[in-house]
C-alpha cells in the first residue's frame, strides 16, 4: 500500500496537468510516508490550503520525517487557525495553554480554544468543559462546564459523556441526578472508558440510579481493574475477599490487593485479612500479580 501510494503521488506530481491533491497527502500521511506527504502538502499550504497548513503543523510538532520544530509547527497552525481550521485552532490552543513555546499564555490559549469549540471541534469542547470545571487555574463555572460537556456528550464523545455524568452525580451546574449520571456513565463505559466502567460498576453494584445487580457491577469493576485502574483494583480485591458479586477467592483477592498497593492504594484491612493465607496461596497470588499486564483502553469518542 505504501509503495503504491508513493508511486501514485510521484506520478501525479511529475505528469503535466495533474496536480497532487491534499487527499493524496492525507493518504500518504496515514500510511506514515511523511516525507512524501510533506512534499505534497507544502505547495498546497503555500497556496492557502488550511488543511495542508495544519498537516505541516502536525509534521513539525511531532518531528515526522523532519526534525521536530515547535516554532514552525505553531507558525503553520496559526496560519491554518486564522483560516478557521478547528483542529489547528485546538492544536495552537494546546501549545499556548501548556507553555510549550517557553511560557504559557492562558488568555491566547483560551481564545483559540473557544474558537475551536464553537467551530465544533469535540476535543476542544471537552477541554472547554474541563477549563470551566477549574482546570488551568480557573474558577469553576459549573453551568458552562455542563454546556460544553453536553455538546461533546451528545456527539458521542466518551470523555464528554463521563464528565457530564460526574456533574450529575455531584450536582455541579445541574440538580443531582443519579439516574442521569448512570445513563451517561453507561454510554462512556460501553465505549471503553476505564473510569466510566469503574463508576458505572459502583452504581450498578449499589443500585444507585440503576437497578441493583452485584454481579454485573462487579464485572464492570473488573474491566476497570484489568485496565490498571488502582481504585478498581482495590474494590475488586475486596469483592473477592468477601465474595460480593463474585465467588470468594482469597488468592485473587491478594493478587488485586498487591496490585492496588503497588499503584499507591494500600488497604490495611485487607492486609490483615489476607495475612492468614498459607505460603502456597501467597506465592500464587504474588506470581499472578507479577504476571499482570494492563489491558489497553479503547474508546470510540
């Protein structure tokens, strides 16, 4: 595929009357042929194509086929942003907010972020929600956070759905509503968001905002634990220790307790309870913990 695309791009560029298009540059970029993608994108960008400008920003920012140069990246992002390219606006906002050029500029970053969010960039909408929730040193504006998270959530963005659920759960900017919280957590969890799987599992286990089912709740917590969430690992250790939602299994309980403690969430009560295991059980639990590898998180948002 890579060689076919490269040959096609070469022929398009070399044949009189055939101009290489941005779509070809995008295909080559996706195929990781960054050098050829840049060669096609540069004249398009110079001619005013905002998409090509944004691509050059990404190429220089990540150093794909060229030495990384954040100054050049920001320059291309700015040119594209000024033409209304929302992804470039978001990238430029992120650079200013993080201070990647040397000094953070929250005002400039926030201005570009708002433009991107208002233009429909879903990641920018989520970031606007986070900013309104108190990120970047801002005072919380909960109603605005609700507005932005809802926009992202309605478009199926998992993090937007999860954060909107949190606002309903905590009553920030909206009336407390466990049913709404559970519904948004469920949507985000179904897309693979680990934190949502944990929180939805807890609600199902307790029967808060949704029908109580300890077995199903435990399974959602297990999903989060297997992805490396230490809070979930601690909760799952307790489930196995006391036989809630799963069959009691002291070896599995100790395995998860060891993993949670390693991740910074020790549990003195479980330590005392599980200290009663015999040497063979402890050795098996330690072996399982040592062999544990977190599953990758995959989201559709």
